[in-house]
């Protein structure tokens, strides 16, 4: 691979667009494709190149990054549809494909096998860190695939992430991401419960978060989400709809392995309940709204309301 590879980014949403923009700012030639035109225009304004299709985006790419919502979306991008050729049949032999989406581990393994048979070098590389991490270029990337392929693409991935770790063969990255989503959802729920509990006793919640964050209870959710939760601002960095999808992956994967996740199962139900109440478009920190409702306390949501 050349020292400055051509990069294609497919999926320019909340996560994909800032990742692509960071690559442009690091002087990588970046071609982007998205189903809607607006994000493509933003990438072009930042210095990237527009593609008219998946096939167009990957034609000259040395590295392909996909960031799309769910397993069927990855399968469609990889294999193509009736209307559009997929990346497996359109990318040049030897291109490295890193799927940064969060999908089922079994689907990740299936598409990786198909891509490898076509001469590509596939990896699953789901990310953690949310929109803020994507903007800051500090994502944690959990990689499933070949060690040599990872070393070849590491400079590209370290442009968008500060922690890039090989966790096993194809599909392993998605398994670790499922564990990540289990921990994140459970932690958000406990932070939400703690905040409503503190408010019930008229404690200064901002001061309480400061001291809690400095002790054993300290965690990234307190650091990144507590202030907006206190203000009832739930502008989505990661939507409840997507976390609901991810918790389904967790439940299915745990069931397949015979692993008990009693707290995870309860948290998954709470995420579903909040979604059923019409809050699927809110940030996952909006679990606080459900805790409020269950506690019989009023909501003061100020931004990011259900749409």
C-alpha cells in the first residue's frame, strides 16, 4: 500500500462524516458516498470527493471504510442490490475493507469470507466513543481480522481513533462491540437512576457529579453525558433506536453462547420501553426520562425532543 492511500468512506452519518473529515484534514484523498446528498456535499466542502455510488466510491480505493446502521445495510453495501453493485464486486484486489458499523458477529464473518474470496482484505472495526469521539478523532476501534492487514491500515485508523486494538479473527470486533454496548447501556441507566435519586433529595447534582466522577464511581458516562442529562438535553450523539438494535445483538449473541445477562436483559427492556414511548430519536442518555416517569416525577426536556 502506498504511504498515502486513497480512502473511500461509505456512510456519512453522525459518525461517518466526521471520520471522513478527519481523514481529509490529515491529507488523505477521501471519496465519500451516502444515500442522501447532503452529507456528501459537506464532505466535498471539507475537501473530499463525491461518489455517485458504492462502486464509484471504491473503484480506486486502497482502503474502504463503511459506517452504516445495521447488518442488512452492510450486506447490501458489500454484496450489492438490484439497483447498485456492491463493494465486493467493485473494489480492486488487495484493497483493505474496514467495516466500522455495529452489526451481528455472524454477519461480519459471512461478508468477510465473501470479501476474502474476492481478493479483498476485510476487517470488522466497530467503534466506541460516540459523535464526540468521531469529531475529536479519539474513537476506540475494536478490530477483528488479520494482524498484518491491521498494521497496513493502522495509520488510517489512528487518524480517526486513539485506541486501535486487534481482538481476534473476523467477527471478534463485533463481539467486543456488543460487550461495549452492554456496558454502556447499563452504565447510562445507573447514572440516570442516580441523578433522579439525587434530585429527589434536592442535592446539587452538578456538585454531586463532580465528586462522584473523582471516586470509584467515576466513568465516561458521568464525564460526557451527566451535564446534558441534568439539563434534559438529549440531542442525539447515539440514538435510542440504534442502541435498541445493538441490545438485540447482545441478547441474541448471549443466548447463542448460553451466557446469562440478567442485568443486561433488564436494561435492554428499558431501552425498548423508552423507544416504545416515542423517544427512539433521542440520545441514549434519555433513559433518564424513563426513570423519571417510573418515579412519578415530571420531565423538563429542553432540546432534542421526540420527533
